[in-house]
C-alpha cells in the first residue's frame, strides 16, 4: 500500500463529484514498477469500476501509433524524414502534427467516414498533394490515420493486428484491443460511456467515427499500468505521440464524446494514466486537471481543490432557454412594432446556431472539426437554447408580418 493511497482516493472521489464523472480508473507507476491501479465509481451497466473495466483512451492512442512507427523506423522499414504518399509530408511531420494538414483543410469528422486506413489515405489524397509542411503545429486526427496506413504498408500487416502482435502482446496487455470505427467495432464487453446535460449523466453511444491510428485503443487500467511501466525503456521524448507541458511533464490527453482520458510522465519518474467514462462537454474538456492533481499527490504536494464549471454552465444555459421561451411567448401574444434593425437582430440566434460548429472549432479547438450531431453530444443545453431562441424569434417575426 502506498503512503498516499488515502489522499489519492479522497482527491479522485471529490473530483468525480465536482465534475460529474460516473466512473474513473487510475494507474500509477514509478519507473518500471506498478504502484497503484484502482477503479472508482461505476460503469453504465451499474457495475463497479475496476482495474479490468474496459475503457476508451481516445487520443492517448496516438502514443501507441507513434511507437509502432518508431519500431519500424528502427528496423529500417520507415524513413522518418522521407516524404510519403506522393507528397511533401514525412512520417516525422505526421507524428508531430506539422504536416500542413489540419481540420480546416480536411474536416475529418464531418466528411464521410472511411472504414479502413487505406480509405483514409484515399480520402486525403487531394489534401496530401497540396500540403506544405511549414513547421506549424496543427492538431488533426488525419495525421495519425495516415500514420496507421504507413505502418500497414511498411509491415505488411493490418494496423490493429500490428499493435496487438508488436506492442500489446510483448507488454502483456491482454485486455487491450484497437478498433477501426466507432461504435461498430467496440468490444462486446465494453460498456457505453456517458453524455452530460443539465446535471444528469446519461449513457450514450459514441457517434460513428473512423479512429484507427488516432483514437481507437480500448484498454484497462491494469494494462495501462503495464504500458506506463514500459516507458523508461521506450524513451518517448521526441515529440511524436507525446508533448511536454510547462512543468516538463510528458503527456497526451484524449477526448471522445462519451469518454475522456490522459497519461502523464513526471520528471520525478511517475507515470499516471486516468480514464473516465464521461465524455467531453462544455465545461469538461478532459481529465487534465485530474491528472495534474494526482501528479501533485505522488510528488508530495497538495493538489488544488477540485472544481468544475460543468453544472454552472448548463444551469446558465437552462436559464437562458427558459427566458427565451417566456419572452418569445410574451412577444407573440403582445406583438409590438420594432425598428427594422431590431427585427434583423432577431435572426442572430439562428445565424449563431448555423455557424456554431465552425465557431466552436475556432474558439476552443484551434480550428477542429465537429458536426451538428456531435455538437449535441458536446453541449445539448447550448444547442437547445439556440434552437428555442431561433424558433421563438422567427415566430415573433411571422406573427408581426402577418398582422
């Protein structure tokens, strides 16, 4: 039993309550030794979370893809600095998100989804031909979809099979699988994650997306402990699949619409993996603060008090929705003539609603792509408010015009 076990359990449990996380699993290593593996809360079937509960690690999967490419590079089968796919883009640039490709040049979520890594390359052919690597960091899943296909071409093996044979099995990660498409390929013993709205967590199916190479690894806390324990020998410090933060911690986070996850390697030698079955929403951008708090605890520091804006944001949006509804009903029943400029302003909520996927991508994701369906998973209260406001404003305009 580690000396900070009680503090860890208290912090994680408190954070879960504040952030409305139904279930969390945690793995902690020191060097190549596993020191703690534990589940907290429950999954969507109601079963207690354990170290063997299957969880999505989302974009933490990119670290596995980067290792696969590095293995093949070490074997002389991939040249990290040789352009691939008849483009100017190199494997190193794909893995470091400096390929010149972005969600703006290839909106990978809103376009038709491929069913294989080969299909992902076909979808990206035009963008690949015009991509100009300029050293700028532009995060996009497409880079890692292409890296998955590169692994297949260099190894002669299916990407997910390569991960199983050359990474999962050598590390004894027997509970880990990699998939191509959600939710189609999710394991039968994987329980759905949760969406969140108005203070309630609801079991929700992950939207259909192609995830091979980018965010398709399904694993457990027990297996993530084995992965972290192997990192001292793997030396992931090259900016491929990991990034250094301001505290010189190597890390990568992952978000699904029904799950969030993250992994951290601290300068003091600890490895931390956190997986939650609650998806990314407005006010919950992942497990970053949870990972940092655990890192503070294992380093002997006091973590910040857990807090979350998730519920306050949704309650504010609920209040705005109710106000829009009541004011709209009043305006319909007692229409007044307004200046033309004010009448035009009534179209603003509809305009914001139609532009919302692009606006959120620009404001919060550096230009990331999202569909309207996925937007409803991200913040149903925000969508409901804008829909109600738009409908009421249009109704008021129609009534005034008819009179």
